[in-house]
């Protein structure tokens, strides 16, 4: 592992209290990045999902890395603004943003509500727009940057049509994430900013472990740290023409990377 790959570059990772986000925060810090760990969970809760951003930061620092915990509810414009402001006050720059946090709204169509739909679009889609508008001019001032949006195979038409009931809102939100990534890429390229979406594949996290239960067959599933290499590759694509792509982690090392 190259501890100097990012040489102190500042990377914001949302949803960094657990799961893929935590794995990415630890992995990018190990590659030399100064990581801002953002999420809503700052106090350990007695729930099925353990982990806090403070805990992630402690692990990074214990391994010799640099990280800061900043609470952020990505459904709140004010909290997103506060996260960006806090990062600039702490480090003076933002080199990369990894949009990993989301609310996994799931319900069969007949049981879903307008409130569920609106909440998912506000948290999962509007946040991308807000983050990008805020970080783009800051990245441009320091020579460019990279935005990596964590998607899902559920966004793909050929996959989503075969998914079980309950994934309509989730699939639409992830599809919007991918379309936003490709649509805004041409406007960001002249600023030296790349933006790409990554489908991480089947990853065992605290959430999936709770959802599928202890007897589930995890054969073929990856752990969060397996997502680090492809995300690190995308984070490094500052000022390149590798932008506007929707990528599958299974292709890493072959058709890209």
C-alpha cells in the first residue's frame, strides 16, 4: 500500500461511520490522504448498526493517519454547507469528495408514500447537486479535484427489472446519481475536476448483515476494504479526461484502472 499516493490531499468521505464509507476513509488515509469523516452518527447507539465517525477517526489516527470527524446530515443544506466550511477552516482545501452516504428507502410501491419518495430524493439526489455546486469552485482554485459517487447495480435497467419488490425508490435514486455524474462532467472538466460513479458490487456491511440475517450465504461478497483500490484510482484522476463514467468495480484492473 502506497502511503504517499495522496501526499496529504484532503478527501471528504460521507457515510464514514460504518460500512463502505468507513472502509474507504481508512483505506484512503492509509494512502496518505487527510480524511474528513462525515456522517450523522457521533454517539454510539444501541441499535443494529454500530459505529461512529469518531470511532473511524480513532482507527485512522491509531494507524498513523490524519483524519477529522465532522457531523453532517446530507439531507440538510445547512449541514452540507457547514461541512464544507469546516473542512476549509481545518485544512484550507478540498481535493476530493466521495459521496457514499445515502438513505436506503425501501418499500413495495403499494406500501410506499410520497414522504418516502421526497425524503429519498432530498437526501440521495439533491445532496449531490448541493455538494457539487459547493466544492467545484473550491477545487478549481487549487488546480482541480475529483468527485466519486458510490452507486449500485440496482441503478442498471438490466438489473433493477429483476429485483424483488421494495427497491423502486432506491433504484431510481441510484440511477439519478449516475445520470447526474455523467451530465455534469462536461461542465467540470474545464475546471480540472473529474466526476465518476462507481458500482461497488455486493459488499457485506453492517446493514446488509442485518438485512439478510446470520444464515445468509456470503459466498462471492466482498468486504468494504475491497472497494478502496478502485475508489483510490478515481480519486487520483484530478485534471484527467477520465470523467463522466459509470463504472463497475468488477471491471477494475481490466477495462479501466
